C-alpha cells in the first residue's frame, strides 16, 4: 500500500479545495458517505478533511497563497 507524505497530503488538500471552488460544489459534499467511500477506495492513504476544515483553514490558506 502506498502512503502519502505530509507534503502529499497538503498538495491533495489544496487540489481538493481548487476542485470544489472551480466547480462550485458545496463543501458539505465532503461529508457524504458515498463521496467518502469513493475517495477512500481511490486513495486509501488520503485523510479526508472535515467540512469545516475544507471550507475554513484550507480555503483560507489557498486564498492567501493565490494573493501572493
């Protein structure tokens, strides 16, 4: 089984935020059991962020990075 580094995890979280924002998908879909099952099957080592983490800390970080 392949395991992600912390850097990999952060990169995937950043890509996830971009995907949600660019497609205007609601952040609460991350808590949907079917969506989580898909992510876990596709990427078992990925730690799925909570909705408030995705729409809070991760979104804020992405915004700050884009402003630079």
